[in-house]
């Protein structure tokens, strides 16, 4: 988590993207999620992306010039 502080202080745009296997919908107070948010990153994905209503794939941004747009193009929910 120390590297997160370095990313947060960098001067340019920053994206944190990945399958964290942390469910933002059910546990937004997870230690890692809280650390990301407390460093000024903004979550972009806010809709469930998993068949069980979970949000495991995270996208956070900081210092971006335009608000990124997310489009979920799923014909159906999958189990991953």
C-alpha cells in the first residue's frame, strides 16, 4: 500500500484498474478500497458486473482531464 501513496502524489493522470476480488457493492469499507478513496481516487464503475450482484472489477481515476465513460456491454450477467 506504500506504493499507492506514491501514485497518489504523482503529477499526471492516474488509473487503478483490476479484478481485486473485493466486492465494492457489499463491502465499500474494505481496507484497500478505503485507502484508494482516501488518496483522492474516484471510483468509475458503480454497477454490479457479476451474476451475484457484485462489483469485483474496479476502476479508479485521479487527475484525469475528462471524466471517463464506462459502458457495460453484457448481454447477460456471467459468473465472471
